[in-house]
C-alpha cells in the first residue's frame, strides 16, 4: 500500500517583516507591517514616559516649608525698609513744596515790583497766624504790607496740607514772610520737617529749611530732635 503522505522538511515559522515570529499568521490573524511597527513603537513610547515620570521630582513638604520660611524672613526685612523709603520720599516732597513756595514768593515780588507775602493757612484763603505750616500755606500780593489779605490784595497761589502726621514748624515762630520788590525777605527763620516715625536721635530723618533775609534758601538733613 502506497503512503500518500509526502515527506520533507518540517514547517518553518513565519516571520514578520521585522524578523519576529508572526504568531498571528498561524491562527488566521494577519497583521500588516505597519500594524506591527505601530504596536512596537507604542510599547517603547510607554516605557519612555514611565522612565521620565520616575525621573521627575516635585517639592517635598520640608522643601516647601523651608521656602516659605525664607520668603517670610525676606519680607520681614524688606517691608520696614520699603516703608522708610516711602516716608523719606514724603518728607522730601513736603520740603520741596515749601522751598518752591519761597522761591515763587520772591519771584512774584520782584516781577510785580510790590510786596508778596507767604503765610501759613488752615483754610487756604486766609492766614492762620500759626508757626505750624503743615496745614498748608498761601501766597498773596501784600500791597499795604500788613501781612493780611485785605483791600486790593490778590491771592496768587495756595499749597495744600502735607501728609497727615508730618509736621512742618518754624522754629523761630514765623507765621508769615514777606519779600519786597528787590527780593529781600522781611525776616529769616528755620523750618523743620518731620514724619511720625522720626524718633529722637535717628540720623538724617529730618529736613531743615533755612531762609536768609537775602532770600536765599538752604536745605539740609538733620537728626530727629
């Protein structure tokens, strides 16, 4: 009896295009070359993402607390210095306002060829008669030279009060100053400008404005009284 079974080499495993066994072919599932490559790329991409996630680090609780502590210390040091900076700027601004007013008063007297007076004022309309100038001051043409706005006198300009808590005082008790047509002042005096934080002995926290009878104005820093 003749054996119809053919003899030969055992069946070879079918390899996919990349050289790997294609089990899908023996089970009837056919994977294309692009599908095989896509699945392998997806696996590699997932591995890369996992490795990247393991290398990524955030803040630990201890690191976060240390960061907050350092930031708090820096703020504690910076805020007082910043407040001092603001106060110094306010003092400088108030000083410049009075220096400017004295210069304008002298200039107006020379320009108008008549007496011009500058006085402290609480209502910005009349002279208050006070040596405390922080409430504001006014400039007017003082034609009769009595230091008051009356008759034909003209209000030329007003300056409002300086920041609350700041003081501007004439140490010699000056309530007004007049300039004649030559720009000569009726009297000299020294004004002191302070802020609420100016404590006794603190260096360079005060400003002094010295008015000479010649009309010259000098500004200097001084220690708190």
